[in-house]
C-alpha cells in the first residue's frame, strides 16, 4: 500500500518532447498536415 505521486509537471515541460514547453502552443497537437495529433508525452489530468 504505497502511494506514489509523480511530478508530471517535469514531463509536461520536457523540451525533448515540446518545441516551446513553457508556453501554450496549440501547434504541439497538430501534425505537418494541420490535423490533430496526440503526442505520447501529453498526460491530461494525470492519467
């Protein structure tokens, strides 16, 4: 029964995955054709 609380803020601001990690950029979720792309580094609501 150990509770683990990860610090996902470090993953959500990782420059290895995001072009501009410190600011909101909708283009993070668009591919080269302008279509929605779900980046594997994105973890909404700690899921």
